[in-house]
C-alpha cells in the first residue's frame, strides 16, 4: 500500500557548508576582504545557522572560484574591456 504523502516526504540532497576558517583556507584573502566582497555582492552570501554562526555553501564558493578566473586581468583568454585597445607593434 502506498501513502499519498510519500512524494512530499523526500529529503532534498544536503549541501556541504564551510565555516569562515575553511573558506579562508581555500581562498587566501583576509577576513575583512571576505566580508567586503560579500557586502559588495562579489562573493556568495553566508547563511546564519545560529545567532553567532555563519556558514557558506561549498558549491557556491566553488562556483565563485571557477568564475573568478574569467575576470582575472592576467588571463590571456579573457575578453578586452571597453577602454582597452590592442597594442600595435611599432617596434
């Protein structure tokens, strides 16, 4: 016999979470820079799991790391910005 509520009883897959310490081990920036980037919307938002405990979703941090490479100024594969012109080889 099947219960009609079985469909709603499924537990979604759990997402791994990282503490501030683990995030800073993975991304070598200062704590202040981490919060500054988060406040500016340039880093994934943390989630309060208790009044004094913030955690970040691991998959969101990993996606940020993958995306940041596209914006790296030293990455030769990135597109040229609006104000950047190709240098002519005059020499």
